């Protein structure tokens, strides 16, 4: 784990002063993002939202045609109610990237981070110029220029 809990706490403090209060723990699969998020949750007595698991449960009974709209609303609702605290922690966001859901994962996270700090794990790579999920040749691959978020490399 290259990032320390102190770096994450510093990013959270800095995010509190921004319009979009989003902190992304960015790294490849197996890099330690979930472990770092869990450690933060323990230290702050905050629950970690497993977005993929909880969102998939909400979408089980939704028809494929209605799923894109329902997914956006359900994801926003889950993140809004994830924690009553001033910091919410979200893990396992991969479901947001499914092409059939037609979502903009970064925008969903940014919208959820308007009124509170949101710390989310982001499987991929990024720096202050570009944020990437997956390979761009893959249907789920995404690239964002100048993401409005604080990135912590894990």
C-alpha cells in the first residue's frame, strides 16, 4: 500500500473546502484500496458502502429497459444515505461502468460529493491530468480529463 491513512485524512481535510468533495483512492485491482478504505472506516467509525453489492440487489427486479434510469437513481440514493456522518466511504464501484447501464460513474460520484466528503475506491490509474478506468479498447473503459476530485494513488 503506497498511500497512507494520513494522506487520505489530508485529502479529506482538503476536500472539505472544495465544491466537489470527492476523494478517490486510485489503484489497480489488488493494490490495497479496499484495505485502506476499511482502515479509514474503522478509524472514523463509518460504514463502508459496498456499492456494487447493494446496487445489484436494488436492480434485481428491474427490467433491462428501465435499468439505466433506475441504476442512476438507486446509486445516488445509496450514496446519499450511506452514512449520516460528514464523510461517506464507497467501495466496489465497478458495476457503475457496465455499458448497458449508460452511467457516467465520475459524475455520479461528484454529485454525491456535493454536500459531504465522499471517499471512493477507483480501480484504474490517474493523476491530476487524467483519470482512467480499465482499458480504453474495452467497452467498460473510461478516461476523464482534469477530474474534479482529489486523487490518492494506492
